[in-house]
C-alpha cells in the first residue's frame, strides 16, 4: 500500500471531458457539481481546491492498493 497526495491540477475542460464525454455541458454545471462534492465532504470540504485560472486540485492523501492479478480465462 502506498500513500500519495493528489497534487495534479485538472483543468475544467479535462474534468468536463472525463465526466461528460461527448456531451455539451455548460461550465456552471461543473461548478455546481464541485460545490455539491464539497458539501458532501462536510468539514473536509477543503479537500478540493480551486486553482485560479487552471482548474481544481484534490488535496487529500490517497491510499493505493495493488489489485490482485486476475486469472486468464480458460481457452475452449
């Protein structure tokens, strides 16, 4: 298990392309969703930073765990 910190800044365009691929969505919808996430985090709402003119940054520490390898399906 590795402990890392989310440091990457994701642009608004990158977030919108990932969350709503192939859709036309207004930027204020992303802002509303970020606000809803912050509300869900409650006291930890500062885990998402707004980086002025660049996008958003998740600042919490993240535990990463390697997933076990899946066995290959048997050939028929």
